[in-house]
């Protein structure tokens, strides 16, 4: 994960800024939440002040990963009931804070596309070195497209042996149409003995796979 973190930093070096990094995948259960949480931890261990935001308002997992409740969070802020400061929690990892998703809303895309979401991320940019967004899968819902303009770069998590090549191509196309800066892909290799490891590649490499 430290290698992946370093490669993300290299990929982002050419950008004007790299403060808000979104992790997504083509479909559900590809491992994006595992990867985003672990990359957030490695950034925090490197001495960066990190905020991990659970922007997957439909199937949130950050609260379970960090063993906390999901009573208040992103949706509580986006509905104007609480401020970002009130829902930010320090984790057991030094330098790493989280904002859980909050109660599951009936209109996730509208909330993520709201001015309050812009304000939340502007606040986060000001308070933290890097903001990691765990977002929904690209092909499942339209949430990612509305989040792209609010982020600096996107990392696509791929489950080798599970992710369909056509789905991956469509995912890259959708992200490019939304004008996303694709930093690369994290390839998750899974065997019957569990995760064998993670690799790192660049998103544009998939363009040549017909």
C-alpha cells in the first residue's frame, strides 16, 4: 500500500494540486473501500494529516472498518443539521480522521451534487493535507459523475479475475466524459488463499485493450 501511495503521488505530481483523491471501481465488491482505507492509513503514517470521507451513501463501510457508529456523518452535514467539525472523528491511527456516511438518504446523488458538499470539501481542503473519498462504483449509480468536478484525481480499483474488461473500459470512458483526472488503477489480485497482493497501473493503459 505504501508503494501504491507513492505511485499516486507521482501520478499527481503533474497536476496543479492533489488534495482530494477519490477511489472508485466499476461495480460493487471490487475492494475500493479496503484500498481507500489502507491508503489513507499509509498517508497518515507518513505524517500527513488525513481525512477519509465515506461518500458511498448507499453502502457505507468506513464506520465498520474503524469500529465506530454511523449515527451522524456526511448526510447530517449535507442536510444542514450539523457542521463538518461536529461529525469528524479521530481514529485509532495517528493523523487519520474520518467522516462516516451518516444515515442512508433517499436521494444520494442530489446531496452529493449540492452546494453543501462543495462547502464540506472546501472545509476539508483547508483543514487537512489530503482528503480521501470512498465513493460508489461508477457503473452502478450516477454519484461518481457529480463528485468528479469536486476532486483532484481518481483512482480506479480493479479486482483481477472479477472485473469485466468491458466494464472497465466503460468506467474509464464515463470518468473521462466527466473530465476526471485518472491517476491510475489499483489491481487487486485475489486467490483462494485470500489477497495475493496489489499492483499499480495507469488508467490510460486500458484504452488499448479492445
